[in-house]
């Protein structure tokens, strides 16, 4: 989906997710009041990465934070705030803000943590639907955030939009059927 960016962090050894729980809690408790959406590069929220199974696309398993653990890998969702926003510019802003956050909140981390933008891993040929990256409940939340003020009937007719989020328009309608729209 153009203008929607999914970002995730890696641990220093690259074998799993970095520790971002304090950032998620802080965002959820203070996001609106402190305008963290703008400060954190268009952040509209966090969710869990999906362990996408091409053999069973309806499977909605959480990607483990690293091999052998029972906690999930967090994903940050950002929307473009300007035409100049790219995965790279947003990734660099997130890294900068997370590093600053750890410096200001040493009680959560012990010391300043280093974050750096790793790479834009966006496929060059065709963007996969967000369902390849995010769990269904998080996609529903994002979809309602972006389009909940639109008419349900009109949205349900927009097959490309539904497929860009959910991979399949029928799956999207199934997941969104009982949600409240404008």
C-alpha cells in the first residue's frame, strides 16, 4: 500500500527483534498528547509481525521474537506525512528517535541504546499485501484508522484496496464485516 510503511527492529546480533516494549508502552500512553505520530515519522501504532505461510494465507501466527521464544516480534506502522517520505527516511527517523528515547529513559534500558537504519527491504517489483507482514487484527485496526470514516459499501467494492491490505478482497470483507464504519 503506497504511503504505508511497516518497520521492525533487529537485535544487535541480527537474530531476532530488539527490545522496544518501553517505546510501545510510551506511545500507547502518550502518543496523542506528545504528537508522537509526527515525531516518530508518521507512526500510527504498533502490532505483531506475522509469520506468513504461503501454503495457508489465512493462518495468522505471530512471528517469534527470535528462535525458540514465546513472545512476538513487534512491527511499527507509519504513514507518509509528506511526498518526500520514503522507507529509508522514515527508518532513519525511527532509529534517531528510538536512540534519543533510550538516552532519555535510562531507567528502562540502563544506558543509551544504539539504533541505526539497516535497509529498505521493500520488494522492487510489486508490493506484497500488508497481510504478509502483519497479523489480521492489526491490519483491521490500521484499515479502520485510515478508512473507518468512509462508507463500508464503497470500501467493500474497492477490490485493489482490500487486496493491498488483506491479500484477498473476500478475506478482507470477512474480517471487516462486523466492524463499524461511518
